[in-house]
């Protein structure tokens, strides 16, 4: 294996890639959640939907997608499965029939009680205190905002 000789070469090393650190950490986090969510009978994406709905009780599908950074094509089948499980209902907005609203059912709301055990178990698995988790979360949210607000580099002009 060739040894990098320049700074530019060293920046091409996998372990120097922030994107890979975030990606592989995300995979590890999702894997860690799986057994914690098993008692609820929900997948990780379903858990995220529930978290938002526990906070807001009812939202439009568009607002839910924005909050979770999911497009309609990804969110719609997810919501359909959750509705079939009895955790939420989708209804047409009475003010605008083109819009769909999502709200929790009693069954979906009841999952919150069991879900309360998930964050402390995850914190234990991460071996982090609440202040560390809060700090990491805030920094990642800031990074996400910076990335979403950054303009894309100009494409090279065709000659």
C-alpha cells in the first residue's frame, strides 16, 4: 500500500473523512437502537415519526417530512405501515383536500410509556452523560444547518 506523501493525499485517507465517520456512526447508532425498539415493535424510522408526533400530536405530512428530512416517496409508505399497525391515522385536511394530516391514535400515544426507557438505555450504551449527548447533538445540528445553508460549489464550465 503506497504511503501518502502530501497533505492532499492524506486528506484522501478514509479515517480522515468526516462523511465516513458520520455515516459509520449512524449505522452503529441504528444498529444499537434495534434491540431497544424491539419491545415497542417499531423500526428506527417509525420511532422517529413517533418522536415527532409525541411532541406535536398532529402534523401535515409535508411538515412531518420536513422535520424528519424525508421526502414524500419515503415517508408515505412508512406512514401507511404505521397506520396499518394502528399507531396513527391519516386524514385529508378539511381546509385543503390536497393536504394530508397525520395524528396519533391512543395506541400510538400509549407507545410513549415504553419508549421512555429507550434514551437512558442508549446513553448507557454510548457511555455518555446527558451534557455530552446534548453537546454532540447541538454540534451536529449546527453542522447540518451549515451544510444545508452552504451553496453548492460551482460546476466547472464546459468548453
